[in-house]
C-alpha cells in the first residue's frame, strides 16, 4: 500500500536519467535533471557569473527532492520555497519539487551530492556513515522540551550552522537551514513505557549507526530501513515499532498497524534544507542572496506548519475508531529512566567519531544550556 503512483513513473525516469547524466559527466554539478549539462541558459553555473551579481535575465530550472509526500511537511516546505523564489525572481527561477517514492533516502543524499539535483531536504539520520558528526541528532534527550526554543537553537547555533555545516560541505552538501518536524514519539505493537519494554524489541530506525546504538542502549534490537518499507514491515511483524513525529505517524498510516503510541518526546526530528555546494558557489551573488532570503522566510513557515500538522493529526489518531491506538503519556519518572540510559551514548559518540565531534557536541550542549537560562 501507500505507494503513490501519481507522477511516480515520470519522476523515476527523470531522476534515474539524472544519475546517468551525472555519471557520464564525471560528477560535475552543472547537470540538472533536465539533462542540461552544457553552459546553456538554464544552467546554474553560467561562465563568468560565479560569485558576481549579473543583473541579467538568466532563467534557471532546478530540482528539489524531498523524503516525503505531498501534504507532508517536507514536500509542502519545498513547494512554498519554490513559490517564494519564483516570485522573488520575477519568474526566472523555476524549481520542480519531487515527492519521495523513487529511491531510498540514502540514494537521494548521493544524488544531491553528485549534482544530479540542486536542492534536497535531507534528514541527518540518513547521512551518518558519511558526515559522522551529524549523528549528534540521534542523541536522545539532547534538546529541550520546548519546541520553540529548540527551533531557535537550530536557527542560531554556531556548532551546527558553522562547524557541522563545514563537515557537510566537505562532502559537497551545504545545509542552508536545520529545522524541526516535531518531537519524536514511539509506536509499537506492544506498550513502550519502560526500558524493560524494549528488551529484544525490533525497532525500525533510519540508517545512521548512532540511532541504532541509541536503541541498543535501551536493550532493543534495531534494524535500519527506508520508510517506504515501513508500513508493510510493521504489518508483517518484520519490525515491531518505530519513531517519528505525530504528523508522520498519522499521515503514513503507521497507527493502522500499531496498537500503541508513546508520547516519549525522547528527541526532536531534524530536517536540513540542503543545496549542492559546488552548484551554489557557482551562482551569481544576487541569486545566492535570493535563495538565502528565502531560507530565512521559510523558518517560521516550517515551524508553524509542523506544529499545526502535529496537533491536528494527534487528534486524528485519538479519534480514529476504525484503527484505535492507545496513547501512552510517560510520567517524568518514566522518561528519566530512558534519559539515564541515553546520556552515556554521548560518550560513545565522542569516542567513536573523534575530536571534532566532541567539540561540536560540547559547543551545542553549551548553547542549549545558555538558551534555557
Ligand atoms: O522515518 C523516516 O524515515 C521519515 N520520517 C520523516 C518525518 N520524514 C521523512 C523520513 O524519511
């Protein structure tokens, strides 16, 4: 179920074509999914334009891939981003937004990195074997319980916006913004209230190794998997539970094949608005400025969007009589039992990833503490 056929074949065709073109072009970032590999007028890297304001009538056709479907937060973000840029550029910037559904999230990272598409929304949970420092988002109980404050920290953190961004840029990916899709909750085919409930529990996670490690700390038996396989895997019992923000649990219908949802808020879901670094650096400065302005304008839009969807779809889960879900609220003591097991994973992260990871994490922790005072 749940594979939206709409535009799937077309998208599949264009993205696969893009990968072939990138492979043929030796990974240059001048390609786009329309196959414009040369220095033509649709090309983001026009000769002589790099780093200069052109004031020209150049027309740009770009592609923006997301990990979600239309109606879900990432897709709606990208659609609004495209709309704002089109308006700002008087119609010169045309961005085609793509739903998830063609390739795994890991492959989407590779596609952006190689320049097959210009923009992507990427979850750091799918970049952990590449940008190992980015795994810090997998650490449970790192951020605060105040989502608005968390978003402010994501917006302003030097640890993230300078130091972690540099790490991504060394892989040709520039995160333009880190933003939240909401607090993470657990769903299960059995109650998840105590660490004992996780003993041997088959938990689905994204691919970053530290996410798996975080669940091993609770005694679980985690398995990484693309979310496209998740509904069926939960239905068949291949995995027994998963984590996600509420809007996504409802919209992807995971609650139909899960009996319990725990309001655990053990982490926040972070997404990154990203652009291919080489492509972005090659754009005229006036175009770069329009993009950066749009990223700023999108910050409150994204926050409000996820907040509204998470609230509305919690009600939808609670009021769903066809597929009833027991919603479990953890007491502060119950949450504390998980927190105690989660904190030592920070040491593992530092030992495993190294000195830069330690510096970035320690600075972020300082920033989080300062934001709370
Ligand atoms: O669980 C996942 O993997 C998916 N969750 C969200 C909220 N967005 C896309 C991602 O791939």
